[in-house]
C-alpha cells in the first residue's frame, strides 16, 4: 500500500513578527520544516507533498534545494481587494491532493511543519498501527498534565474516538480529559477522497477543519482511533520566538543526551550546543562553552573546548582544539589548535600540526608536523611538512586587486616578525631572519634577511636627558608660573 505524506507549511506565522516565514526559522541547525521533512523521509513514504502559502516562493525554493524529491502544492493567498480564501487544514489537504492529480489507495499521513522534535520512529509506529487497525481515521494523541488550550480526544465505551472537542466547546467534564489532539492525522486514502467534499466551513472562523473528518467517519459507521505517543513533546508546535527558543533548548538537550549515551563525554551539558547534523565518535571530550554546528565531524579521542565554536569543520582523531572559532576547516589527527585561534574557510592542518595562540588562517594548507605557533596571519598559503613559522608573521596575500599565494617548503624555519609578500616561494630547509620582508623567492636551504645593519648610538640617553632639561628651562623662563610639577611642564 502506498503512503502519501502531506506536510502543512502554508501559514505565515504572524506571531513570529519576522520577515522570515515561520517554518524557515532555525533550531539545531535546521529549519523547522527541515526537521519535519527529515522525520517524514525516515518513514519511507511513496510521495511527500508540502503545501506552501504565505511567502510560498521562499518556502518552495528552500524545499526544492534541501528535499528536491518533495512535491509542492501552492495554496492561494488572500490579497487586499481580492477574493477571500477560506483557509483551514482540510482546505490545505485538498490543495495537496489536487496537485497530485490522483490519490492512490493506501494511507495518507498529514503532519504540520512547525513540530521540530517529531521523530521518524514515532511517525512510523503511528502509520503502522493505523494500517493494522484498518481505520478510516487515526489521530496521533498525547497525555499531558495540563491540557488547557488543546483539543480533547473523546473516546466511546469501546475506546474508539468519538470526537475531537476544542477547548472553547468542551463541557466541564470534557475539560478534565488529559488526552489531547496533536494535529497529526492518518487517513485511509479512499475515505479521505470522499470525506473532503463533505467538510464544510460553518464555524466562527469560516475555515475548513480536517478534524471534522472524524465526525464524517463516525456518521458513516467507520472506525476512528487514536494512537497515544509516549513522548508528547514531539508534537509541540512553534508559534512565537519564546516557543522557538524553548524547543531549541529541548532539542539541544536531547541531542547532547544522545551523544553522551553513545560514548561522548560532555563536561557541562548546560553550556554545550550540538546541532542535528553533527557527527561525533566515541571517546570525544567536549568541554564547557562549546558549540558544534552544521556538518561538523569529530574523530575519536579528540578534545574540543572550552569556549570553542566550530561550524562545518572536520576534526581528526586525537586532535585538541581550545578556545577557537572555526568554519569549513579540516584539522588532522593529533593536531593542536588554539587558544584564541580563528580558522576561516579553506584551512587545512595536517597530522600533529599546530595553529597556536592568536593565529588567523584562511585558505591555507599546513602540512603534517608544521607549526604556526603564535601571533600570525596565514592567508592563501601552502606550508610544507615540518616547517615552523616564527611569531608575528604576516602572509601578505592581497595586492589591492587580486589575492596571491605563498608557498613555504618542507623543513623551513622562518624568523619572527616576517612579512611574505605574495606571490613568493620559500624553499625547502630555507630560513629567514627576524623582521625580514620577503619580496622574492628564497632558494632551498638559503637564509633570507632584509633588515638594515644594526647601528648602536652611544650616549643617546645622556643627550636626550640634557635636551629635555634645556626645554624645561626655556618653558620656565617664558612662563614663570609653570613649575616642574605643573602638568604643562611635564610633571606628574
């Protein structure tokens, strides 16, 4: 039997008060919609349709990029002065089915796009129970301590769903019911085709509600059931920025907890943030204040942190990265980075290499056992195996128009406070003196120096003191009111 999944993403989310449509806001490194689509695809659906409406072009472009196998259905949007559109979940589902042309027999699963904690395993269990029970309609429900504001699941004596009653319509007895409607439903496709035209919009909002299909099924003598999800937080939706932050914290707590259970040491879960697409190996250690973002991958026995942010980085086994900000960088096995390093895109550090304190790198390939220990900028460079770059070195890669590349060979030793004016090559086993400005290639094994010969001016301190004394006497003669302790006379 086929499984068609319809993802409802047409709402604008006005309570977010944002130029970005609600379902494209992010937590855990993914948009709300991406979290849901990820869960949906884990179920193994035959077809997935995402219904877009407000800012539909923005949402459609995002879906086409991240999940290109997902179909799109465009729900009309009311415009000022134009014909009004009667919205509602049933209307959105009808738009989705019309976009498919035909709805194959099987199961139709309808989910909302603003439930980022939803997991594929929960959806799979829900769809399996619906199919096994051969129901017309199934509701994914949950038991909550405080059901205020939710639609209640009213069951009959046999345990089947008799109705879904909204808070405002519930009797005092019904308000005591703790089982609530999540808004996620499963349908027999044949029943849904017949039921949708029978759902009206005779209600206060003038909208077509998909939950009215429950009554349609009951009137036809068909079975309606509810599947109680153990983890009801998976069905929590986002309506405003406060809820976005709350679910972001909960998602992060779950991600961190999962990695700890898989063999990762997290010293302080409260200050550690790990996004959904990060991959960690056993025996990784994460110290407080660390953020691992994007598609970052960390090898076993690596130690990350404290106070480190890595986005889309690859960290090799046994590497140590401390107090560092990095993006699109690759750090080799047993290498060390930091503290206070800035790794910009294109940085590659080889095995056992070092990028040290207050070093910034960009589009730089630093080979195995090579070191840039401190106070340097390395941009657009290739540094050979075993080379050491002296403190305070600048790779001057920009001539005002174009970027150029510097190459330093194997086993080179460069002095402190060097400037390499690209394009330039420093050969294997070459050396440079302190303060050298390298403007032309240095041959293999050569020593390059560019500083002038040192001059020592004997007696300079005595001459300077005599000069200052003469200037003081001149000021006092010109203005007797100035004494030696007057600030104007240089006193303290």
